[in-house]
């Protein structure tokens, strides 16, 4: 059996994307997207690590996040639209297979953004990132 801890392996992508979407999937919980909770936690952890790393960002991720900052200049950190859009931009770069399924991308972006903002330390790191992005686009 392949290693289930690797969220980027093709078999894992097929497991996530092979589940049929419900007609009202946009309003349903992330668990109903067919993704396993362990996979969702890995996505959240990797997304947050990519966003808040003290190392220089991947150039593609950096460009995607700067695009979000340009779309919302002067906007304070909020769940919607800022945190959701930052997470969505990160997911598009880090998990292209998720980005191909817009309803799944929206649900995962919301779920990760809510989780990040609910954690004081993660929220602080995201706020610092948002401030740096805002300064960079001024």
C-alpha cells in the first residue's frame, strides 16, 4: 500500500478528486468534498508553513500572494476576502490538482482560513505576512 502521508502523490489526488460532488457542494462542509481529515490537516499545515515561513517564498507563491495584496490594497486582515484569497492563492500554487476543482478549492480555502484565524499564533503570522505584502505593493 502506498504511503498515505504523502498528499502530493498521484494516487492521493485520485482519491480526493474521484468522489462525486454533491449538487450543493459549494455550501457543504469540507469533509463532504471527499477529502480525508488527515489529508485536510496536511494541506492546512503545508499551506500555513508555505505562507508563514521565515525563508524566502517560492517565486510563484510570492507572485500569487502579491496579486492578492494588489486586489485588496489597504484592506485589513479578515476572513473574507483577505484570508480566504491568500489561502486560495497558496493552494493554487502548492496543490494544482485542488485548484482544478473550483468548488473544492473554495471549500478548502474557507476551511484552512477559518482554522488559521482561530489559532492565535497562526493568525499573528498571517497578519504579519499580510502587512509585509501590503507594504510591498504600495
